[in-house]
C-alpha cells in the first residue's frame, strides 16, 4: 500500500512539474513575442516572424499565418525544386546551360552587368550559386525554367505539405508587374524603361502598399517558409548531398549583411536568403549558436514606408533578440 502511494505521488509530482515547465515555456514565448513586436514598431509597417530551434517543437511566431510578399526569398523554394530534379537524376549540377541574351533580367545582377555579349554557358551549380548568393535575377529565371516553371515549384511545395507558399511568376514578370509595364514587357523592355527614367525604381516604395495587398501571387506566410526551412534541414525535401550543397550556398550569401547578420556576434555562422522589392525587406535562414545549436528563422516585412536601413534594423533586432533567447535556453 505504501509503495503504491509513493508511486502515485511520484506520478502526480511528475505531471505537476511537466505542467509547470510547459506553462513557463509558454510564458517565455509570449514574452519574447511581445518584445519582438515592440522593437519593430516604427521601423516597419508590419512584421511577420517564425522561428524554431532545430530539434525542438517550440515555435515562436508573430503574424505567422499572414501572407507576405516573398520577394527574392522565394529563390529558396526554386533551389529546392531544382535540386530535387538533380536528386532524381534528371539533371546534374555539372550540366552546362545556355543563358541567352533575351533572357537577361536588368538590374545590378552579376550576369546582366558583366556579360554583355552572347555566348554564355553556366553550370546548374553556378546558376544556383549566383541566384542565392548574389540574388541574380537572370540566374533565377534560368533556375526556375529548369525547375519546371512556377507551377512545378508550387506543386512540389504542396507535395511536402507546405500549403501557404506559392510561386507564380518569373522574376522578369514580377518586375514587369511591379513597375507597371505592358503585359508583354520582359527584360529588354524593363531595361529600356529604366534607362529612360532612372528615377523609376525610387518612385516605387510608396506603390508597394497596393502591390502587396492586392496581388496574392508569390506570397507566403512566415510559418510556411519556416516549414520549408525545416524540411530542407531534416532531409524531408532533399537528399543529404543536396541539403549540404544548398546550406553551404546559403552560407555564402553576400546580400543583406545588415539583416539577420546585422547585430549578431562577429563570426556567427548564418546561412540565409534575402528578399527586397519596393518597401518589402525580408530575410530567412539558419543561425548557429556558440554551443553548436541552430535555429531556423523567417522575418518578413510589409506595408512599410520607412527607409531600407530601418527595415534592415528591424530584422537585425528581431534576430538578435531570438539569438539571445535561444542561447539562454537550457
């Protein structure tokens, strides 16, 4: 009888401790969510955040199910689908792909700026590298075509259980629509428009409010993008070889040093992909803590009329807050 009472007491005590810990964890998550909302006020119009330590089931979200323009962060999804084709043996990373002049997308991309004459061939690996690390739009459109087009990317997302992320257009089409150019205006017409009116890009941030709210294409919720990051890392979306290739590529990203990386301790390993269009500034990826633990993070912004520096600062503040939170967790 005494042994039974002791056992019962032990079970009840264990249940009480579990409940207490769960409640404490919930309080921690709520507190950090409130802090993130406070630090982003005035820096962005609206922020969406989703973060999770790798191997944990504790997720931190702010506006996690709301839709946001992905901008160039959608290139992560494109890379996944293209690498999936490599995993299936339909393509090789060493395959050389023609990059035709008429497919060049204007802007500050490395390919369009540096290769002004016909006759360019790049390997699949180098196209992915340039798409991710430099956010080159010419490389992106080539990668998206190799992946099977926008519908194919969305279809693969659905196949791995991601329902709130959609890819609808090539980057040349997104830019065409953003700048309000004719329906059939692609890269060359966009280049001509920008040449005639160099201030066109500067005029667009105020237009992003309409652009992002009235057009549901190429959008994702923070939770859906987090789902994709976790699927990549776990091996659900890609083979181990392709996973390592993509994470290594994302670790070499050269854009957005003031975003996820902005306030982290010098030398913190970060593998990420940025996205920018009009008043939208995004960054998604993985951050490694000093003890080797890692967390996946998505920070989306929208409805912003603030400067890009302010939006970068908001992303940096959010990332540092989560970095400190996860590092101090047992």
